[in-house]
């Protein structure tokens, strides 16, 4: 091992450490600010925790029930993520593995819908929910999650790159039914892509603010982002800066838990796919 190689390796490790620290700095700053008062946050910058954690905790619960908001967000984010993952995988598998008339046209339509901002249909969607008496329920926040063009596009491209059609044909020759092939063969192969999109879907549903704000109108139904908006919109927002950071820090915990859980499947699936007998 030459000296030049050691120097390059040391520089690489230093850059990786610097990159890791820069990624962790916002989270560290958020946790530290959760222990500081609003005046301290506005007037100074530091990474040393302060003594206002309990005061910020009481301020948060003065405006809303943090645990109720997290429970409401779980009621929306978990089923919406599961629906997104399953039906997007089913649609992507059909588009990738079946050659039928209109396949390319259907895929083009999905690409077009990816380019249309969802906000354009808010008024019509709200009118529809009003006529169906679904306002102030979680159904409009969960059921539409089945239609996820971006997830379908990603999983279709992933299936085409990792799933050989000969494997599916072999299962059919052995007498396996189509749904059996999808659940027992396709999904395990797709698990890295599903885990990746599951993480993204959960983050999107957990942090969703606009749609829950429009559909929900009762305080006890509000998801966590909507409840946190009441704190940010308070008249004493400068004094509540620490409470805002505390609420945000707590709201990030479920996202970190989900990421840790699914990332394990991503790593194990990639490792398993890399082993050759």
C-alpha cells in the first residue's frame, strides 16, 4: 500500500465524516433548540442544550395534544403507505410483465399524471368529498393513496431491471397461479424497491399538511402537522420557538423508526441478490 493511496483514503474518510456531520447538524440543532427558550434561539446560536425543555413541553400541550396528533397521523400514514406499496407494486408488475394492447398507452397516461400538480384538483376533490359525506373523515386521506403514479413508475422500472421474465414463465409452467406468483415470487424480488418507496410514502403521508387541513375541521381529528400549524400561527410565535422545535423533534421520531426498520430490508435484500451459488 503506497503513501499516495493512504493519503487518498484518508482524504476520502475525512470527506465522508464531514458529509455525515453536515447531515446530522440540522437534527442536532433541532434537538438543542428544543431545550432553549424563544429569546435564546432568536439572539444566539449554540449547540449546548439549555434548561427550558419542560417549559417548551408545557407550551406544546397548552396548544394541542401532541400524542393525539401522532395517533391521528399514524391512523392516516400507516394504511395509506400500505395501500400505496401494495397496489403500486401490483400495477407496476402488470405493466412490466404482461404484454397487452394499450400497455404503452396506459404507461404514458401514468407519466402524464405524474406531471400534473395534485393541488389543481383540490376544489373538485373537496366538492366530491362533501357530496359523499366524507369530510372530517380519514377516508379521503387514505383511499386516494392507492393511485400513486410516481411509485408505479419507479417500481415498473425496477421490476424490468431485476426480474427476469423467464422466472415468471417457469412458475407458470409449474402450475402456479398469477396472484401466487406475484405474492410469493415478485414481491420478495421487489422488496428493496418496495422498502424504498414505502419509506418515501410514509414520510409523505406523515408530513402531509394541505389535504388534512382542507378535509378535517375538528380539533380531535387533526393530524400532527395540522396541530403543529396552530402553534406556528400563535400570536406569540417568537416566544414559542423552542416549543415549535420540540414538537418538530418529536414528530421526526416515527420517521426515523420507519426508516431504520425498512432500511434493514433494503440492505439485506441487496446483499442476498448479490450472492451467487
